[in-house]
């Protein structure tokens, strides 16, 4: 798992370097792309980032055209964050090599094996999320 984390971090750094997006900003952009539209406070919770830090992240992403801050139709005081579809396609294009390699890897497994791998990855992600939450709350 640590090897995978290290290699994916290296890939993300290369992608971030290519499009001039910082590592932490890239993480926030990914969350907005996958779970958006969402409020800045919801993003701060998901990313484990202090709201004051997040303001700078959002300013950089908005200036570069990666996201838009929009007023919520239900509450005009609230802001929602949306990823730019054009820029998102640009970003996904940089992951084509990895996605192709993963498709080839997955082709070597049957459906039952893929379901087992997907379950493991989902549970591992949940464990990481829970551990991060406990640390954020001051627990060990």
C-alpha cells in the first residue's frame, strides 16, 4: 500500500507540475470534480484542510480556471464549488497512461476477483478516512 501511495503521489506531482497546480490544490480539485458541486465548508471537511487555508487554494484554482464559485439557487448567500468541465477533461487526459495501464491490469482478473479488489480498496480508503478524522479530532 505504501508503494502504491508513493507511486500515485509521484504521478500526481507530475500531473500537477504539467498544469501548474500544487499537490494540495490538486487533491481539493479532485474532490470537487468527484463530489461537487459542494460548499467550501464541505470541501474543507472532506480534504481535512483548515477553512482559512482552503480560501487560498480556492483562489488559486479559480484564477487558473479550474473551478467556479457559484451562488446556490436555494440560498443565495451560500457558495457552491464546481469544477470546469473543459479543464477537467484536460486533467483527465494527463492520466491516460495510468488509466490504460489499469485497464490492462484489470483485464487479467475475472469479475469475482475484481469485486474483491474493489471491496478491499473501498474498505482501505474508509480506514484511511476514519484514521484521518480521528487524528483531526485529536484522537490517536
